[in-house]
């Protein structure tokens, strides 16, 4: 018996190849899983926000891919390089700002109300953690949060030490959240009240090479609400 592939090469991968983004199967091979998870949004009216537009020579390739795939979505890119603003237009909007600044990220979330956020920005540990802590709580129920290029959390040649700007890597941070999710928020691992509340809103986690995707729950479970409240009492 030959089973059909669960994650076949599809329309999104073809678009990525045509647009020249490294998310296609020619390089990082992200689009197969993305199409599996993003397909319910394909013809919906919603906001897709990508943190990190890429170098100007890429010409906003991934934003152009999303624009072609999501027929009714508002596509928003965020970058700190003012040179990429020239690609903003009728097809998508590019906002210039610091994707590691919680106030700026909060403003972006409140202004555009994204249902999917994809972090492909600096890949620095602190930036990835700050962006997730800030934007995941602001997603609607059923929203998706993607962290790309999580491989920067692991030992790399010394020239890549620029990513290790925080005592805890992003992978270690999300691993603690996943452990708490799998264990239904028991006493291990130790979490802050803020982290426990993040876990209480995680419905599922998808993991593949270099990338992790969080699905937001429709509602918190009552026992986890109590857990968060208890931690807040303990931790002040």
C-alpha cells in the first residue's frame, strides 16, 4: 500500500520558487508544511504579517508569494531597513520599525490585527523571544505564530555569534513552553506567570527543520487559568 504524501509539494512551494524566496523546496523547504497549515486561510479575509522583508535585492520575494497565495488577505511586512519600503504598494504594505521593540510590535498588532505572524527577522535570540511574547497573546483564537530559522539557537561557527545576544536561546525558551504544554502545566518545568499564561493559550505546536509553528487555542482551560493565577500570587 502506497500512502499519498501528507505534505506534498504544492501551489505555495511553486509560488515561492517563481518569486525567488529561500522558503521553497530548493532551499529551506518550508512551504510544504506552510501550505498544510495555511490552506484554511487561503480565501479568507485576514491579515498576514511577516517580520523581516529581506534584503532589497530579494525584492520582497516572500511577501509576493503570500500575495499570490492568499486571495483576499492583507499582507503586511515589517522591517528596519528603509530601503525595502519602495516595494510597498497595492499588493502589500511594508512598515518600517524595530521588530524587537514591544511597543512597536504591539502597535503593529493593534493596527493590523494579524491572524498569522511569521518571524523571519533578525533571528537573534532576544528578538525572537520578545516578538513571540508580545505578539502571540495578541493573535485571535485559531491564529498561527511562526518562528523561522530557529537553528540560530544552536552552536554555530563563530561568525554567527551575533545571534547569541541573550542568556537563553529561543529554542531553550520554546522548549520549556512545549514541555509545560505536554505536561499539562504541572510543577515542571519552572515557568514565570507570563510564560504559564503563554502556554495556556497554545493549542498545538508543529516542528520541522529550522521552523516551529504555534497554534492559538480558542479558549484557556479553566485549570490553567487557575495555575496562572496561582503563579501570579506566588511571584507577586
